[in-house]
C-alpha cells in the first residue's frame, strides 16, 4: 500500500533534516581536523618533509600504523617528548588516526644532507645497515627495516631519506629512556653502538635519499599500505 500524501511529506521532511544534520556535523569535524593538523605542519612541514636542523623527522610516506602508534604512545606516556606529548594529548583517538593516514599519503622531495660522510664512515654505515657486526652482536638494520631501509609495513618504519640528526637522536633515546620498541629490539641494538657507529649508520641511511616507493606516497605500487 502506498503511503498517504501527508505521510510522504513527513518522510521527505525527515530525510531533508537528516541530510542537513549530517552536513552540519561534517563541517565542524573537517574544521577540527584542519586545526589539529596545523601544529604538525609547523614543524614537520606542509608536505611532511621534516626539519633536519631541529631533529624533526620527515613523516611523508611513513606507514600509517607506525605513525598512529607513536601518537598513541606519546598520549599514554610510553614514549616521552615534552613537545609531542602535549600535542598528542590534545588530539582525540580519531584525530590521531586521521593524521597518521594524512601523512602516510603525502609525498615530499628528498632533502640531501648538508654534511656528507667520509668514505670510511660511509663504508662502516653500509656494513652496519646490510651486514651488522658480529663482534658487537649487532644485527643488520635492514633485517628489520627492509632493503635499503625502505621500511616494512606493520613492522618497522623506513629510514632511507630521514635526516642523520633525527636518526641519531632516536638511537640515543633508545640508549636512554625511550622504551616503546616491541621486544626491546631497538634498545638491544642501540646499547651496542658507540657514537662513531651511530654517526656512520645514520649518515648512511640519510645518504640513500627517499626511495621511489617512499616518494610515491609511502607504498610499493603493487602493495597498499594498511
């Protein structure tokens, strides 16, 4: 039985009201997301390119699950940073997830290092990255972070193209108070590296530049990111 004309008009009005409510709810949400992203861009760059001089990492193309984990860890206190903790705690869980996806989808040009490594240091960095050092019981970085440090989705972040300053700071943090690595994998490696090793391996990964798949929005062409 077809609805009576009066009921049909009521249904139409209800449908129109629902649409208006959905649009009005979406607009504040979009504005809120944009406001949440503004502080990120101030340090990490409009395109997620990072700021090497300030030890701020590039985020463009980094795996979304990794980025969200770091924001969650800043929020729950399992990773400490006076700056990042304040920003992360101001975000809701959906905002943290959206920001992670936003930066994972970005592309950013590679910024070459201002001070290249010596040939000797570059060779040592290559060794640590690709072979490790049995005498120090240090496994190869690429065993977890993928060939040429390109990263492994759901497992390890990319390092190719990150600034040496940021990578060195991260390793030294794992030597100290940072403890948000699964199974203490990073802590066990970092504790066995001296300053010369840290400078060599971080400079090596910085010298590689961002690989083609990182520049192409952080994913191999045939394998979508989570």
